[in-house]
């Protein structure tokens, strides 16, 4: 997910000299095409119509304590004063808390060892949302269609395979963006504020 380099190259046209000037912006960590954890958090909040108390409770259920001011700063855009970058760890805690919020806490069976956390990829984000909302294949395909993406069942299943599987497919930012757009269309139109 969120792969970025130390800066983004911005092209500016200089009307007087007619030259294209390349400027390296160290402040811009992500290009506009790449979804940051902050973008995903904002889009989930909007899509699922989550209010502040609900979001704070979800973070708590995911093992992350976030104060209201901290939440507001996580939801701000990069250019807004007080913006705080959301790490993959914080977003992961939110997604884990979202599963608990929607489905309840899963009790570990005797002798079961907790698996180590995997890196947070777009595939993992979609999987966690799918688990939390108990979305079946038809639901996922319908949400994607609302987000203006039509794929087959086998293409969808490729996103949920293990990384070393020969049919595994990496979920790109544009695909995740379309999924969250479809989620917003599906859930905002039919659910009251939580």
C-alpha cells in the first residue's frame, strides 16, 4: 500500500521563458494518485457515515487510544493546519477495531497462537472491510459496480489469495478508491448516522 518516495516531482510551466521547470517538493510525500492512510480513514468515515464517538470507540476496540483532537487532525487534509499523518499501524488498529465493532470480539481458542501482524496492503484493507461488513462475493461485485468497476468473480478472488499463490493479484490504489466509492454509494444512501 502507500508506497512513496522522499518527494514528488511537480511540473510547472514558466510562461515567460516557455520552459518546463521540474521542482522537487520534499513536503509532498505522496502523489495525488496514491492513497494515504489518512485518505482511507476519511473515505471510510464518509462511506459508512461514522461520527466522532463511533470512530473513537472503534479505535479503542482496535487497541489504539485516540483523543478527539487527534482524530480531527487525522481526518484533516495535508494542507490544513494541524494535519497529522496516519501511520499504517494506526489505520490497521482502526480496521481491526472496525471488525470488533461490527462482529464482536473473537475469543482465542485454547492453545491458539496469535499470528503476527502482516504489512498493511490495499489487499489487507479490502479483506478487513469485507470481514467487518460480512460481504459476500456478490456484495463485493455489486459495490465495485457502484464504484464503476466491473470484474469477474475469479478476478475478485485473486485479491484475497495469499501473496505466494500463483493467481494472487495486488490491489492498486485506483481499485481501492473505486471500492470505497461504491461502499459510500451503497451505505450512505441507506444507513442513518451511527
